[in-house]
C-alpha cells in the first residue's frame, strides 16, 4: 500500500515526499479503487517510466526555489533614458502659445507612431550633437551622449532632397520670414505677393522655426523647418527642404546650440 506523509500546508514548497511499496494489504475492509485511481494520477503527473522501474522506491522531489526570468527573448535593448520633453503624444503635441502665436493641437492619432518624437538607440554612429537626416526612412536624428538619439519624423521634397552630404546648421530663426524662389513664383504666380518675403506666422511654410544649412560657408538654400501641414510628415511633397511638425521643430531648436554639424543622406 502507499502512504502520504504529512507535509506543509497547501501551496507550500517543497511538496511532500511520496513513498511507494508493492505490498498491498488484502484486508476485506480495504477499498483499493480510490487508492489505485489516486496512484494512476500521480504516475501520470510525475512520469510513469521513472516510477515503474523498481518495485519499491522512494521519490524525493525537494528542489531549490526557481528564479524565473520573465524578460522576452529575441530583442534585447538597453534601457532608454528619460527626457521631460519626450513624453506622451498628447503632451508633446498639445496646443500652446509660442512667441505670441497659438499653435494648434496636432491630431497625433493620425500620425504614424514611428514619426512621433521619441528616444531610440542611435543607429548613426555620429558624434553627440550631430543632426542626421535619413531621407529614405523620413527620420531626423539628434545624436545624444550614451548611444542614444532623439528621433523625429520629417517630410522631404517631392523629388527627394536634392542636396546631400555633410554641412552645418549655421544659425536658426524663430517664426522666420519665407521668401519663395523665383522658380516657384514662375510655377505659382499667386505667390508673387510674397516676392519680398512672407512674414512669420501660423500659415508661413517655414513654420515656427527654421535651421539654415550652410556648406563651406555658403548657404545651400536648404532648411530644416517647421510646417503647419503636419499630415505631410513621412511623405515626399512640396519643395525640397526638410519639414517637421511645429511642436517637434521647436523642441529640436531648443536643443541646438550654435553651429551644429548635419549629415543628410
């Protein structure tokens, strides 16, 4: 017959020690059916092969406590730092007043999440403080110390960014004046009214900020700038500059100090 020695309370660890013996009492008062059913359940749960190898054996299942690692495998990344300006989208893209202009709220749910401002592991390998524009990905990275980067979604010109290479952000402006090129006025005569420059404002194509790209001391004519047309982020439309959501370009502008290297490619 078999016996179960008294053990810890239910839920305690380790489980009780179980002993088996082939001798079976033939007392007429014994009812073997429940005992055999119970034994079959234990055999099934613990592995029958290990139990039937010997007629009389003792099994000790005392084990050390298991330390479980619940981290998912396959994608391990370093912990990303915290930045008070990179937070939930309803905060980052809320309406607020800047330099006397009331920026409208961005309906961020309509913006692909990958194009929202976020901190990522730096994929560029550039020095901290460098701006990197990835044309095909439609991303702009501001490289941070410690192997991270702040990533923003951008829009580019319909034909792609016609200039690429290494240059510098020479300076930046808040709510800049936009002057359409002569070629653009030729295509769109209605812009002639802005031939002398369109003052900064909510409808200005340069948006809330503009960063001016210079190469070897010469103005390339290209800018990293804001745009009231948030829905163009991630697309190739309009002229050939790098466009950002106004809330994002304000954030980028606040992080750029003096002449800043930029890599476009």
